[in-house]
C-alpha cells in the first residue's frame, strides 16, 4: 500500500492547446499501479484543457469549482460531485467559467497519456 497527499506530487503545466491548466499524476506506474493512472487537474478561472480526442476512455470526478465539459452534444455544466465518462474517440474539453479553480480527478488506463 502507498499513501501520500496529492500536494506532495509536483504539478506540471499543461501547455499544448490548454490555458491555465496544471496536472499532477498522483498515482502512476511509479506507485506500482498496473492498470489505471489517477490525475489531479487544476484549471484556473477562464482556463481550459485542449479540445481533443483519443483512443481510450477516462472517468472524471469534479472536486471543486464550476465549469463545463464540451462534447459532440454541446456543453454540460460541472459542479462539485459531478462525474463524467468520456468514451474513446469522443472530442471533448473541460473549461472553468467560475471565479475559483476547477479541480477534478481523472482516471485513464495506465499505458496511455493525455492532457484532459
């Protein structure tokens, strides 16, 4: 078992196609995880992840703040406690339209890397 605080993991700025987004890979291969990676995102007010699609799914849990997720059907509001399933190959992005940071957990298959 490994226990740590998310803030002990260095945050990295997400650059390509993003604005005001930081990511922490809080559980990954270095922790012994073989199936899933857990990432913590912090999106600044007015910030957003890149609009993109990829071949793997991910699951998202909104921790704090308010914003939206955009997909093929348009935008859906986000608030604390909202969960999102993004299926493979679906274009999407997350945006913060609030005045506080939008924070979320995002889980993806371990062998994959993506920005949001």
